C-alpha cells in the first residue's frame, strides 16, 4: 500500500515555463513534507520542505503548496531551467516517534526541461 | 565539511553470495539511514541507526542487516543474495535523526546480482 504517490513518472517542460510536480498521500498523520532532487549517479539532495501548519513555502524559483484537505502537495518551479532536469522525490514524515527513519518516499517523477 | 561517503561505488555479485556496504556520515552526524532504490519502487527505507542502535527497520527480510560503529560509520550486509536485490543502495545521515532535519545522501553503491 503506497502512502506517498507520485502518479506521473515523467514530465517534459520547455525552458522558461512552469514545471508542476504533484504528490498525493493517504496517511492523515503525515505532518511534514519534503522534496528531494536526484541527478543520475548522485544521491538525492534536499530541495524544499513544508510543515502541515503552512500551505505554502517558497525558496527562490521553487514553491511547494500543501492542500491538507485533499492530501495533495505540489512543487512549482518557475522559470524552469535545463539544469532542473532530474528525478524529483516527494517524501512525507508521519507524526509519531519523531525519528526520521520513518520518512516515506514516493517513486519519483523524472523532469526533463527542453532548451 | 566532507559529505556522506559510500564504498564501494559499484559491486557485482552472484546469487547466494553475501555483500557488505559501507557508509561514512558527515562528521558530527549521529543518525544514518539506508535506502534501496529500484526503478519500479523508488526509494524504500531499510533501517536507521542512531548512536549505534537500530531505531527503525523497514519491511525487508532478515537477509538485510546493518550496524553502526561508535564513530557513527555504518555498514549494511545482505546475505544469500537474490537477483531482485540488484539496486542502488543509498546511505543518508543527519545530526539527530529527527523528522524536521534534512537528510544528506551519499552517491550510493550500485549492486548488481548475476
């Protein structure tokens, strides 16, 4: 049973346009959400996070939106650049235990930004 | 500050063998987590160690085990390898292993089981 779902395995966007990556979750106990970016042959790197007490968090070209009632979050990249081409993982942390070992990742969305 | 270091980068083994992977976390980090990445399943949590104690374990068979040393370095071991164990194994560290911290990942060990 997948608790964090990224239903689009891939996304292709033109340079300069907006990229929107989506993530759905099923566990209402999740209270902290993160996005990681992964280039080939490298480990994932942290991109941006959001707590369930917020509905938006912005960091430069990256904005994450959280809709708790719909159990949905999205990552917006504006404007998209070719260097953003990577696999993006959505992750969620359940509200128990406090240990990061319970972080649950989605399967990832491969973003391709065309020049 | 050096990042998370995983060795070796690549491994080729045959079915039935066993393998040990190593991870050196960022200096000062006490929490080390291990993940398995496969094309079909994404990132799946294996286990997390904090101060030499296993705090959490994912849904993997007992063939997968790990340990952490007093200097926070960690190893994971897979015994009786199966073809399905072929994957990228990622190690990640954080200072306290708490949910509001970033994870810092190594580049991974690519394991191929023939």
